[in-house]
C-alpha cells in the first residue's frame, strides 16, 4: 500500500474488519516488521525498527483498549509519559500544557485510573502520550467499546490536539464519527488503500456510504479517485522532543499535582 501523511495532517483510516488498519498502525509503531516495501519517517526507513526506538524518533501509539495503570492515580499515569524528560521544570511545563487541552489531568488527578470510565481513561492515555510532544500520534480505535456520547467526547479531545498542531493518524471503527472529525480520510480494503479524500467528502461518497455506512447512497459520480498500492507507509512529519514510555514506576522528580 502507498500512504503519505504530511506534517500537521489529521487522517482517519476506515475499512472493514481484516482490512489491515490496525496492522498498519503496529507496523509504523515498530510492533511488527513489514515483509516487503518500507516505512519512511522524515525521509528515513523505520520498517522493523524496535518500538522503543520508534518512540524515541517521535512516533507515539495509543493502542486499542484500556491501557492506563489502573492502580496509579491519573497524575501518576500522566507523569509516566514524562519519565524520559530529565528536566523537572520542563516536564511540569509539558504536563501543564497537556492539562489545558485535557482538563481531566487536574480534575481527576488524585483518582485511581482504574476507577474512571472508559472514555475518561482514554483521555488519560491521550494526555500521557502528549506529554512528550509527539511528532506523529497514532490512535488505534480509541472509541472502541464506548457509547456514542462518550465516543464523540473522546474524538472532540482528539480534535483539540489536532488544532494544537499535532500530526494524527486515527484508525476508527465508527466510520461516520471518524470521517466527520478528521480533516482527511482513507478507506482501506484487504491491505490496500482503496479511496482517499477529505473526511467530510468521503462521508458523501456513494460507495463509502453503501459499503461502510450502511446507506443506500444516491447514484452520483464519486469525486474521489481510487489509489493503487504496493506496501509502504510514508509519514512525513515535524519536530518534537520524545522519549520511550514503558510500564512500571518512575521517580517523580519532585513533580506533584496542584
């Protein structure tokens, strides 16, 4: 497949089960290695690179499901994202900036993450990822299992991250919700990029409506052109300081919640 993401883009990828959406995210994040082709990031091949090194390159993944540290407070969870930042003052500055975008960091700072709702936990995961100011944020079905109202609230937070300049690739099982939120859209099928276009435009495409939205769309010509593919993702994104996140505990360098 052939897919290009530019700095500042907000791309939503949709497609049926088995299309390869999550596989693409795992390949970019270094969890699996491509069997052919290459993945380029800032002009350099990262296919097969270890996940921790990909993280240090500036690519941060928020995977499917709940991935908070349930026995730790919200503040401690977010602080885990800053463990690689050796300057305590800079780390606190980053967390304060994230808290402005995701107020749950301070509103629930003393609560154990395991006691939060699914939507709240996902916001904590986003906050933890954003502390390192990722160059590329990969979100793998962040609304999976959430009721529509909560899912909408989570994607509203993602929208704020995009507006703040973060480059985002979103895989979303709720095609209507994801395409409406993202600037650009991509339809995958059987490991190939089938359609690309602006997110709202894809929502109006008859084929997308028929196949992925369960609609009998009007028979009007599609303004979107199919794209043939080999197997190469090509993110081309900006700068930022990053570190590698890992599970476990960390010294707090004197950083305490308000």
